[in-house]
C-alpha cells in the first residue's frame, strides 16, 4: 500500500546504550535508580543529582543555587515519605528542566499520606498534599496558587484535577492530575504547569491589560472571518461567506497563556479568551487575543464535528492533480441516500464505519481529532492505494484508491496514515516509516476482523463483499485472520500485496524478500529503497501486534493476549488501546525501541498489573525490541569488555561457557567469583587479558528462555524487580533470554541502539 508524503531523508542520531558503569548523564541516573532498589536506590540517585548540580553551580546565581538545593531536598523528602508495604520496584519519576518533578508514581500499595487530610475526601487529600509538596513541582512564588477541581473515581481510585493560578489569574491548561487511592494516599502525580514564574515575579510581563475587552472581541471576530476564508484551512464548514455581522463574541476572560504547557516553545502572554459563534451550529471557535499587542497566539474549534465524507470518482485516471468528480458527500453538505455508483457508495460506507470505530474505541474525531474532512477518490487508475498529505488540489489531505484496492482493511490502513501524519505527526522515514506502516496494518486488520461485509444478513453492513467469493480458495487457507489485503483480486503477485501479521516472513517485498519478524534479525532490510524499508520492516510491529492481541508462542516466549480471551471485540480493543496510547507518546521520528518504551509507559497509564506488564515485556523481547537499561559489565585490565549480564536477561561472553564443571573451579587470572555459603566457587567469569578472558564456568547446568525464580538464589540480576538472571548454590544458571558465548566483541548488541 502506497504512502505518499513529503520525505525528509536523514540519518537518525544514534546513542549507544550504556551498560552498568557509574552514571554520569541524566539518562544513566535513571538507570542507576533502577539498578539499586529500595531506600538505597533513592540515596544513590539523589547523590548523583547533587553532584551534577555542583558541577553546574558556577553558572547559577547564589539564589538559583539555593533554590536548586532546596528543590532537590524537597524531592528527596517526598520520595522517602511514601508509606505502604515494601516493594521490589522503586518509584517512577520524571523531571522537567530545573529539577522540577514532572511525574512521580509509586509501586502498587504505596503512596504518600497528606497530613491533616480526610482520607475519604480525595479533593481534600489533593489540596493538603499540594500544600505540603508544591515546591517539588513549581517555584516557591507567593503568587502561585492552586484551585482543586473535579475528582473522577474509577476502580476505587480518584483522579483529582488541580488548576494552577498566578495572582488569581488562571494559567491556561496548567494543571496537576493527582491520583488518590482508596486508602487516601497519593499514588501518582502528573504535572503540566508553569514551573518557573520568574517572568511574572520580576514584572517583565504585566498582568494588567492594555487592550480593552471590547477591542479583544472585535479582534477575535476578524480572526474567525480570516480563518474561514482561508482555503487552506482545516475548517470543515461548507463553502459560504462568513461576515463580521454573522459573528458574536462572548465576554472575554483574562488568562495567562504559557505555551510550553501546550507543547509550544514561545513566550508567556497575558490574553483575553473569548468564544466566537454564529447562527451556524457548526461554527464555534475559542480565540486568544494578546492583552497587550492584540495578536492572536492561539485559536481552536469548540465544535466536535460529526464525520464529514467526500467521495470522488477518478474514473480510471491515474492523475492525482485533481480528485476527480465529486459524487457523494455527507449531509447536510450533500444529498442523503446511495448515489448508484457502487464503488463510491462502498467507500462512503467504509469510511463511515472507519470513523465510527475510531470514535467508539478511542474518541478520535477524524484524522486530526478535530473533525477533518475525510476525502477519497475511488477508481484511481493505479494498482495501489495511498494517503497523501502534499496534494495541492482543492482537498489537500486525500486518499486515492485503485479499483482492486477498495477493501475494508486497506481503507482503514490509508485512513490511519492520515492519523499518523496529522494527529501523531510521525515522520515517514526509516524505522519511523516502518512504524507508520505497521500502525496502519494494525488498525486495518482490527477493522477487518470487526466487520464482515460479506454477510447479507448483517443489517449494519451492506452486502458488498469485494474480493474472493469463496475464502476457502484463498492461498492462505481458510483462516484468513491476520492477512492484510487478503481480498485482493488484481494482477499483482498476491504475496507482494498482502502482509501476514501472524507470520510476516510468509509475505515479501520485491526489494527485500521475506519480511522480518524480529528487530534486526533475519530478513531485516538496511537499504534506502521505500524510505528505508517502510513496507518491509513493518513486519516486526505487525508481529508484536498479533502476539499482544491473540497471544501465541514465539522465539521461546509464550505471550498471552493483552485483553480478555472473549469476546473478540474486547480483546482487539484492549490491544488497540495499548498501541493507541503508545502512539500518542512517540516523537516525530521514533524507532522500534522508542515504541517499546512507549508501550511500557502506556501499560502503566492503563493500569496494567505486574503480570500484564511482564507479559508485555516478553512480547517485546520476543521480537527483539526490548532494550536493556543496565546490568553488569565485566572488563579486563585493559578496559576491554569480556562479559555483559544485561537486565534484559541476555548473557554475552567473549569466550566459551562451560557447564557441569568439576569442582574446584580454577579462578586464576581473576574475575567475577560467586561462592556458596560454604565458600565453594560455583561460578566464575574470567576477566584476565589472556586467552581465557571472557570465559564463564559453572558447576551446574544452563537454562535459557525461562523466567527464573529468585528465592534462595546466590546471584540475581533484576529488571524492575523481576529476576531475569539467577545462579543458585548448585551453580545452575537460569537466563530469561539466552546466552551468547564466543562473541569476539562483547558490546551492547544492535538492538540496544536507540534513536
């Protein structure tokens, strides 16, 4: 399936992941935090942060230095104040510039008690918590205050929204979401506020407007007229003339607008906020007018548009300079009822169901989540289908579908490219392009499995099955789930059109052969064709999607479905929720390792249990996208790595691994020696510079691809509290993943590279 877009080819900046050396960068601080459990881990992390602060002290004023120290101490006190049963895992924290807490989340059962709060009143808990700990999240300005808002309760937990203010003025969208458990303890905080209010404290931005409220209303009305007269605007109103006389503006509210809160890098402004409306129910716009300059730094629609479809007939032409003849459009813009043009009507219903499924599953309002027009041309004269975001015609964002590609899964596939482009803003290059293709495959296949357009007895779907009239004759057999484009009946080789998400190597590309099912494993494509293998390397994402949706055994790992085993819709929707949440967290250019990190965080957001997160880890590890965050590195006297016991459960050795060795084990040359309680050496990794350097010897046996137990073990390597490598008193080595001996260059393996 074609993906047409503007390509910016570039080589990703790669950072080699660090093993368990002394942390000296912020990323490594977090690795150190994970490597040391419990209270000691907190002390270790804070010590490194303080050391980093001291190294930069010369660049700070005495006041800034004092504030930084106080903030560090406040964060330390907050983390150490958590109560509840002991946990193997440390709190998860994220910091913003300046050392302010961006996020803190405690392990299950632990949390912070708010002094003096009623534990049965979540809003009171949130208010008292902020009264005690606010300086960990924001600078200690006397004019900063907070207003506790709504509290939603779900599964025994309450989520309290708290609005930030400055001198009584709301700071637009600046808030904290404080999670309060049933026991009244604060379990997590997600903070998105104006942390440094210095520009206001110093009087550099006046909070007294120079522009009147009436002048702001007039400016806002003019801005809306300009917006809807711009033919390149994403506004989806029918073509009409909107005049000032048509518009009214509500009484403005004075706000502070801090663009970083909404992901923009721009100065803080004092603004008038007004809502502009007309008699047309489809027009409603929130407009911010700078209260000093009269500029409009932000506007957004107040209308959640219903779906708006336009379907064109390209009448066999392969030309994409125009969309073709408009045949059918959503009422009230167009006439209700079928057009009599079968492909046009089929596409119209496809995209209606596609819109509905995205809305029902994710609350997603068209490609951009802002009601963007859905425009498609059918009977395109090419053996392909594609989404384009650089089309310069009357409809700039457009889907073109060739005759044999007017299929349900392909239609959702191309629609999802629109979501990746306009809403997720995912770059179409290299691994990022492969992710874009894989996301489109995922939603295309989930949509295909949810809808049976071949069933004449289904009142919700027209009897427009388009493709194999008898699926029993399909080359893939009778089980065609997880085959994308299985209904294709055109002239191209079927194995080059389809994608087999259950078994990616079962299909191929003309330039790369069979698709890969493991990251940088067999069949991985490293060339430049097709934006760096977009339609080829997507096989890895397709495979992990299949595993997390249906469950299976792969690469030595048994993975369970993410959702309930039945009904089928619930299972698919649970997997879709996970990937949708992860897709939101990605950067513009993101590879498979970024996907792994986003999936793990998304599992936390969606309240996965520890066993569910472990299942997710196994799925990612089975396709090689789970990266290591640390472990144990052994170097010889020449500073050459001879062994790596990484916390992903992988053991890399420069030389051989000898099992069932005779006691006593020869430890000459020095290295890592592990003894039992009687002093007997049960395992040894030689760290000498000689021929034996990098060889490991154990008294017992080796077990691979098995999640070990830690009880009674002499030696344990953990990941987030989960044992991944263990050694018992008998010298038996148990590894979650695999051993890789006789590796001439023991370095972090390829799959540890991160974009």
